[in-house]
C-alpha cells in the first residue's frame, strides 16, 4: 500500500493489489497532472502508474501539467 500525502487528506492511501494495475481504464480523456510532472489520460491511469511503478504519484491538479512549471516532488524541478 502506498501512502498519499495531500493538503486536503494527509492519510489517503493508494490501494494496489496485484490485479489493480492490470485492469482496463476507461478511455475518456479527463487529464490529471501527477506529482511526477506527467499528465495522465484520467485518474485511473494515474493510479495504475503509481501501482506499476510502486511509488506514490499523487494528483497535483485536474487538467494537463503545465510545461515548464515545477511540480513539487517532481524530478523535473
């Protein structure tokens, strides 16, 4: 289980089971910006990436990440 830190809910967690990241995410484009500076097609893909990489990738904001913007916790800062 990965612990997610956010301003509104510091005790939130990502629950990653062996099958959770293998499930198909819907294809709707509702982009979210991850704490790693990557834009994900939707929240499901962000969670899936977090589980696959076995590291916490929080949602920083709704919509795509801005280019050139420093995302806290990102390797791009």
